[in-house]
């Protein structure tokens, strides 16, 4: 189930700034060559990530779930001068594709790609994050959140993607492992006192959290 009708989705896309040539190239390449192209953020969510990043002007961004690099470049668009985005991807083949696109980007020297399991790598990257985007294994969301909530300073923004999980979170009998994990994550946030957060119905749902 998708929340936004195809017609509304197209209308929204047509009434937003068109994406850059490079983002279009990543989009087209992913849809032509990858077996899971739907994982890519796409033009509207991509522009949203870019806008959020431009509002914050982060010096340091952490992204988990690089995939083919689309969202990384969107996020990098808002980096402060000499800012740095660290992005973690577990699958070497995806990381290689992303790397080739980063090399074509004006943000090439502002993006550091890490290949491996984010659960192991996250604690080894010693930075003071301004903005974090989590878009990887859904069963890891609570762990990622707990770790980040303990380590980031007050004011940091954390974005979590796919929090509606194709509408499966609305079901009374949630079946899939990832859908259950997302539902548990959404409930988990309600028990945390030191954050302010809002769930938005952009694409598959994004929750924006700010640590207080
Ligand atoms: C939904 S895709 C990310 C899409 C991308 N953010 C975009 O918008 O174009 C999720 C990615 O997370 C990666 N991933 C899953 N579990 C991971 C983990 N534990 N550590 C690092 N990457 C992981 C997957 O290999 C996949 O490429």
C-alpha cells in the first residue's frame, strides 16, 4: 500500500524543482541496472533531504544506507563550507556504484564512504554530528537510535526513513520482520523524554527527531 496516489505523487514532483543532471543519472542508472531500485529516495524525498540539510547547514552529516548514492548527494547539497558527510554501506557492489557517482559530484571531497556493517562502524567514526539520516536495516533502528541519542549533543537532528513501512504499521496483525521492527521503533520513540519528534507522510514516512 502506498499512501500517496500515483497522480498526487506525480503532481508533487511536477510542482517541485527538477533534480540535477547527476541525480537524474543516478536515478536512471539504478532503475536500469539494480534489482531493488525502489530503495532509492527519489526526486521529492531527495529534494526534501536537500532542503533540510540546507536549513541546518551541517558541518558533519552521518548517513547509514548509502545504496547507489542518491540521498548522500542530496544531503551533501546543504553542507557548510568544508563540511563532511560520512556515509556507511554494507554491500560492496552498491558502495562501488555510489563511489563512482561521488567521483562525478562537486561534493566529491566532502563525502567519505565507509564500507561495512554500520552497527560495527558507527562507534568508530568520531564526529560531532549535526544531521543524521538512517535508511538501512529496519531491525537495527532502535539500536541506531539508542546509540545516537546517547552520543549526539542536544540540538542534533536525526531523520529515520520508512517509518510507515508501506502502511504495514497500521495493520492490527503486522507480519513482516521489518514492519514489526519499524512499529516497535515508532512506539519506542514515544517513551523517550529527551527528544522532540514528528512523523511526516513523505513517500514511505520520515520521522524527524531533535535531541533536546
Ligand atoms: C533503502 S537503501 C538506502 C537508499 C538510499 N539512502 C537512497 O535514498 O538512495 C538501504 C541500504 O542500506 C544498506 N544496509 C542495510 N543494512 C546495513 C547495515 N547494517 N550497515 C550498512 N548498510 C546497510 C543496504 O545494503 C542498502 O543499500
